[in-house]
């Protein structure tokens, strides 16, 4: 049975021929038999003065997995070593990945049977794990820091053959058809095609096509099939291997083989040999009669001849493998040691073969599987305006995969507003060409990653909400960005004025401020998305607010990084900014914005320009909508025209935050005929044309 992954702390003495008494897992250099670059030599362990040879090994993504009974161990275990990404592939220390690996093998005393064969092959998945098939038919992955997984592909399991594996997928042939299982997903199998020829790479499995001499792919995520790709082989391939740009094929009878170049759409004719394993730009096979490993270099692609050379001589018929994820070749030498033979064939540029960014409760995490390991990587988080919010850099890897997380904070360790962001993965492959951006994607729901509520966002999902009040005193919140999550509460005085005030309590959730008929200002902090009722606990944050005829929320405009309020004094027309001061009582001393605002409809102060400071939006009596860019500390630039002759026949008008899920604040208004209207925000700090998003809103006494 497979045990839980453990970490080995015990070193072992290096075997004969290694330098000094290096600890197990450290690499010693030795001259390669064929005169190529020096090998990295690894000794699994020593018992009774003799080197313990590996029973099986797999090399993928720069990680070597080995099974055996190291040192004085009585149980077969799985060990792993990480190899350097650039330069000489030196090995790090040996780690115990799985103790008691297959120790209860049911047919260990019956050599030569089919069941015994299952014991011999480990499949490097490239993401730090190996895949393998147990003799009773289930398929597993173990290794690295990823949790062990299992997928059941059984169908007359004694006929199953695990024929290909990469990343999260394993493919088996049961004598009748090919089935593929997802080690990280459902436990079932996908029937792919009749026949044996199948190879997994990235998220696709390649099989022979409908017509002779053709192949086709099946996307394991989308279910899409490609059409036949004619290889011009003149025969139906019985063996396929795929590595990025290259597809190796071999015809029945072993009389013809080649490598199809997807780039040039041409073949490279190569020798037809048994037991070929393909790397990125080369093939390797073992010549038992000559006791050597042969290498064919075809990296120049279709239309160019291959170059064949002996990779290693005097190689016993032990375990060996090719790192198809841009790596080298591992084999066992005559003294039972493991040799990593460097391969200098030029590789293809690194690409993303699969990605699984995740958003959930807790920090956001991304998991990118690459075509070869990265020497270093950078995940860049940007806001909707293209501003860099955070750069996360690292060198850690799991084979050729990269895993990184974001806690929803900016480079100053401050939580960012929830909402729409993008991440970009950049990778430096260590070849001197620098960092290259590989892939990018939108990211939402940064509240779960650790972000805070956005403008007018009470539930911290990143999108604005609107309040309504009926003549019967029913308060409701409306999520204009989605169809669910709204709530209502009753028993309110209908003259109470509500404001979606933002996070004033530093709990990441938007709070609600209400001015009651007596002129008091109260703060409600029920938690993210929770209902506000007359019985909800509240905190007095101000008195004497009865003289204000406009109270609107404002994105941060002061040094405290807390949402503010903007209010107009009815008797004087003066406009004030009340800075939020989280952790104290509510708001600080008012800052005079200016006089003469009586004829304006104050619509709010969201960040429209992407500089992190709230920008004031107001409509004058002539119907023009203006933007006043915020400078901080209650100061604003001269106005800029956004909309002309706008708003006739409308009642409430408000910048309601992002309700279109693109990261830009939107404008919502209610017409006198009861229709709800929206003007979509844009990256230029303005608004688009008016569209109707609802009817029947005339039933509400007030919208906030």
C-alpha cells in the first residue's frame, strides 16, 4: 500500500566512484563515457558496502523519482531529487516521498507475469509527481507537495496498460480502446478512441485519425476534437508520443517512423526502433546488444536531416528515462549509480501547458504547468486601469510547474478593493533571454483573497449595490451586478437617509451610514452582505447632520486610506469632505471643498481615473455632468465635461460603483416613468450611452 508522503532526514554514504563521502542525493561529477559534458552522479544508498541500485526511475520537469531500498531500509520506498534548472543539472538532497511504496505487491514472487510488469514503469508527470498503475487496476499520482490522487480507469484491469501520462492526465489501453483519467478531477474515465495509439500532452490526448496516416487531438477540458491531420506516413501509426511542437509516430511492423513538426507541418524521417522515448527536440533508445543509449537530434524541424550519436556507452539494461519537459536523460551505470547525462539539444521556448488559477475562501492561488522548468517567475497583479498593484516573484517550483498565491494586498501590504483585476505570469527560463509573459487572465472576488470592500460595496464582492425605501418603511439592497443576494428589512422611518459608506471598521466589509430624522448619523457594521434592520447594533458617528441636503459616499481622498463622505450644507451651498478615520469614531473634521454648489446634483466620488483617489461627479442645472479629479485631502482639479444635456426627466442619479463587472464605476439613475437607467463607466474616466436595465422602479419612494 502507498503510505503518506514523508521527508527523509537520513543521509547515506556515496557509493564507489563518487567524490569523497558526499551525502546521499548530492551530485558528484564524472566524465561521460561518450566524451560529452560531465554527468551528475547520484548514489541512492549503500548496504553492506555495496551500492544500492534503483529499481525504477522517472525524470520529468527537472525532478528525479527513484524507487528502491536505500541504505538499510527493508521496504521499497519512493525518493525524489530536484535538479538544477540551468547549467549542470546538479541534484539537491534526497527526499523520502512515499514510505513502503508498493511493499504489499500481490505478485512480487511471480516474475515475468503481466502483473509483475506493472511494477517497472513510473511516469513522470512534469508537475513534481509521478503517475503509476497499481496491479489491481487503479491509477495514482504521488510526489512533491501535491496531495496523492487516485483515478479509477478499470475495465478488465488485467488487460490495462498505462500508455501515456502528463500533468493531471493518464491514458490507458485495455485491449479495445483508449481511456483517459483526470488525477485532479473526477474519478471517472473518458473514452477517447478505439485503438492503442494515444499520447497525452498539455490538456490534449492525441490518437490516430479517422483516415489512415492521420492523427487527431481531443481536448480533455473542452471536449473539442480536431480534424484529421494527415502526416503522409502511408500507414496507420501504432505508436505516438507528443512533446509540444513534436509528434513521434511509428508504423506497424517497425518499418517506418518519423517526427511530425507542427510548426513547419513537415516530417523528419527517423530510425524506427523499439522502446523510443522522446524529449524536446530529440529521441533516445537503448541498444541492448551494444549496451548503449542512442540519441537522434531533430530540433531543426521538418525539412532538415536528423543527427544521430551515441549518448552513453557501457550502459546495463537497468532503469533509464528521458525528461520530456525540457530536461536531460537519466540511466543506471554498471556500478548501480544513477547518472544524469546532460543533453545540449536546443529546446523550444517555455509555454504554459495547463493552468488552474483558483479563487476561494482564503488567499487566491494559481497553479501553472509549464513545458519546462522556470529558473524564476513573476506574477504581476494589475487593476482595471493597468496599474501594477503587486508583483510576486519566486524560484520555487514543483517540477516544471509554478504555484503562487496572492493575499489581496498591494505592495505596501494594504488590502486592495475587491473587484476586477488581472494577473500575468512571466517566466525566465534561464537561457539569457530574460522574462517573458506567458499568459494572463482576469481575476475577481479579491475579498476571498484578502481584499476589502470596493466603492458602494457592502458585501465585498467587488461590485456596487443600491438601496431602496418604500412608503411602508421597507429597506432593500439591490445587487445590480447579479440576480441574487438582495435582502429587505422593515420598520424604518421613511425619512431616514442611507449611504453605502464603505469599510469604516477595517473588517474588509462595507458599512452602512444612516442619517435619522433627528439629524444623528449612525454607522451599521453588520458584516459582509448581512441584513441591516432597525435592531442591528449601531454606533453614533455624528450629530447635527439635519442641515445637509446631499450626503454621498466618496472613495478615499485623504491620507487615512478610509472611505469618506461628501455633504452639502443646504443653507449655504457649501460642499464638505468628511474624511473617514477607521478605528476612531467615524469621521474627522470636515474639509471645505468650496461654496456655490446649490444648483448641482452631487452624484458621488468614486475613483474614475484609476489613481486611487476619489473623483467627484456632479450634474449642473443645465444638464451637464462634470468630473472633478481628486488630488487628495479634499482638493480637486477644475471640472471636465463627461455628459452633455443629460438627465432630463430623471430623479435620483448616483455613481453606484462597478455593476458591469469590468472594474470601472458606473452611473445609475431613475427616470420619472419608473425605468432604471445605466451609463457604463470606461477606462477613460467617463460614461457611455444610456441603457435601460429595469422597469417598475417607480414603486419605491427613494433610491440611495
